[in-house]
């Protein structure tokens, strides 16, 4: 959860209150500021989804004026590496505006419409997606963090905050650098996000125990409904280390849901997923931990509720929240796995505790 002042907290937590939010976008090309761009009120959307390799998407409109058409490489809205630094302003009840950083975004496009120009930008993982390898490589390093930095090749800075940073075996990567990054992180096991400074932060997987919620939708709920995602759901995983040289017998381990409505062999039956990587050690405890992490990620997505609330820029992926919807008789605690923030509402995908 993003940190704000007590006065801003009081404004956002006012029961039934609808905070007035505004967005400011400043364009940068490298270390040079190109100035702010005039965002049309109420047109912006900031979305993040943990299931995507490039998790963040930003859209907004600017007025359709000749000077705002990106007709030169150094224009603030051109896509020659320009990044947007986004802030959301909360107009506080006692007067004044507090600014909340929403990170850095890589401009993808600026398309003229009838009366406006629609700007689209992506979270900075897009830089890695574009940066495909020209030739296959074998990534290795004293630790997984070192291997990750080698694979990224300065595309993004890396900050490792995991409780362990073990050695890694060679990881072959063909062309897709970003997929290689995610394969390495999955085999850790760990999770990642880019912070407000554009650093790729590596952290431990979310714990099974949700703990105490940091926020509640009580008094803010606009509606709830089941998630209709059609992504496959796995209630168990088989994880295998596959030595590159082919001379060593592969070692594998499994982990599956042992209780609950998606328990292995229950009416939900058996739906295994599979993951293999040469960078995994032939250590059964590690393989089981990776299988558990992948299973819980899949099951979380299946047991999710889509929640619409009054807008709040503090909420981020991973926050544990209390969802209350008296009209639908909903009272649950879960973890936020995706967010969509606009001027008028915040939409969350909240995964029920397992």
C-alpha cells in the first residue's frame, strides 16, 4: 500500500466520500525533462495485472492540437524511448493537493481521434520485451540475482530483496529475453515488480497466511461480481530440473492442493501444470517450493472476486484487503492481484485466502 500523509489518509478514508483525483504526466527522454503534457480530465486509466509479462498499461487523452502531435523524435509524446512519470493528485478536504507517485511508463503510441489524442504507455518491463536476443545465450552467475542482471543487460536496474539468493545452473534463452526473466524468477521462486524509480524489484512469493488487511472496502463498495477469466487453473504442479548436458537423470517433485474446493482428487479432480528449467537445482525441497508457488498463483486467480470501489491511489498488487458488499452478502479477506484506477473508481481483482 502506498504511503500518504495523515491528512490525505483522512480524505481517502472518509466514509462514502468520493475523493477528487487529478493526474499529471511529465515526459522524460533519458535524463532530460520534456515537460508536462495536458491530460484531459477524466480520460486516464492506470491498470496492472500480475498475470501478464508486461503487467502495466496506462492510457489518457490530450487535446487534439497541432503542437501535441508527436511529429519529431524529441516530442514529449513520441515513442523514441520517452517515459512518463505519473502522479495522482488527491484534493484534500482541508484544502491543498497531495501528490502520489504512480511510477514510470514507456510511451507506446499517441493516436489522433476526433477531438483528442489518445496516449498509451506500458510498464517498463516493455523495454525488456522489445529487447529480444539476437542469438541464443546461456545465462549463469554465482547467484540468481547475478544471472538476472546478466540477462537484463542493463535494460532495467535490479534490486533483490528475497530471503535467499541461491546459485543457479545455466539457463538457455533463445530470443525472448522477458520470458527468460520470468522463467528465472519462477524457478527462484520469487515475484517481481517495477518500483516508482523504474527498478525491477525481486521479492519472496506472497505468503499463504494473509495476515491483517491493510484496507477495507466498507463504505466504498460500488459493486462485486465473480471473475470471468478463462485462464486454465491448475490445482497441482510437477516441477522438474532438466540438466542441459542430458547425462544426468532429471529430478522432479510435485505439490498439489490438499484441502478446499480445489483439492487434488476432489470433485474439481486433478488438473496438473508442468514447469521445467535447467536452472533449477536437483534439490527436492526447492522443487517442491517452486511447485507450491506456481500452484497457489494459479488457484488464486481462479478464486478471485472483481470489486469496484471509490477511487484510491494507495492500493497496489499484493495488498491484503477486506471486501464488504452488503447488497451481495460478501464479506471476505483476500489479496489484490490486479488493479484498474480511474478518476471515478478503483476496480480490483481480489483473490480469496486459501
